[in-house]
C-alpha cells in the first residue's frame, strides 16, 4: 500500500529546532508548501476518481471513452404524429409530421446504468468467442422481472439474441434494439429479436420453457428495433 501524501502539517513538522515556534517562519513554510501538498493530495485521489467502481460524471465518461462506449443512447420518441388505425392519432387528433421533425431523441444514461453498460463492453472487448460466456454476460445485463434473455448459435454463421417474456425497461430495451454492445464474431450475423407478443416465450419446436415454447404458447419473433418503435408509437 502506497504511503499517504505529505500534508502541510507534515512539512511544518520538519522545521528544525532553531526555527520551530517562530510564527512568521512557520507561516512562510505553510504558504510555500501548500501548493505541493495540494498537488500530492490531488494525484493520490486521481486513480480513485477514474476507478470504474467509484467514478461519476465526467470521470465515468472518460472511462467509457477509453473502453469504447458512450452514455448517450438514441431512443424513439413517443410520437403524436397523424396515423391511420391508431386511436387518438386520426383526423383532428394526430399532428402532421414535418420533414425536419425528429423521430428519435438522445438520452444520457445515469451513472449506475452507464457503469453497468461499461462493464458489459469490457466483457465484449475481452470475449473469448464462446457462445456460453456471451450468453451468460448477455443474461446478466438484460435480465429483469419477467424477462428471459438468451443467445443461440444457429450454426449457419448467424446468432440469435432474444429477450423472451416481458419487455425489459425502456432504456435497456433501447440499448438492446440499438445494438450498442454485441458479442459478435467476425463475419457472423446477429439477429436481435423479441417475441411479437409481449410476455410470451419465443416460438420454437422441441422446447417448452419460459425462453422458447411451441404452438399455443410461443410467439413468432420479430426484429427488436421494429417492435420497440411500434410499441412506443401506439
């Protein structure tokens, strides 16, 4: 463990006997060494300021930039644009969308969520390429009440990342649908999907659990980004 940095009192304690107790001499020493003591204290605190466990604000942004992931997430706006077949957005209700009206907004993740996303990105950066380790990290990141994330190797140069059951919280759904962090081997296609009916397993043969189920229980999967946009627009 490194020694603690010298304080002003530590320096004052080094004054030799012939000058000790001389008020003006002591004041001069204090004024002279104060910048050095402040610099040492700052440098001593600097590693902790950028430690992933304790960094906040702009320091956490710097850690994210070093790892390779921003805290800014693009999410579809809940729109009020005119649309056929949607209650509350028909004639006399919906607003005509202009050519420059935005469809997405930028959301800055809070420190706790951003810290979690950085940890996932670190795992991706150091990934061993195995489906098992990817599936474990993917499930840990996206799991929430009623949600069942999983990854499948389709053995045809493609992988499926799916979140069955309940939709994850909106921000986590946006991270998943926006493909901000993916366990993707070179030249392998990733399909990010969700069941077309929320709170159901993905449809599949030969399996019957909360992740995948057959006729009467499972739902056909669809692209996660399309599902998110449609569900936020209703």
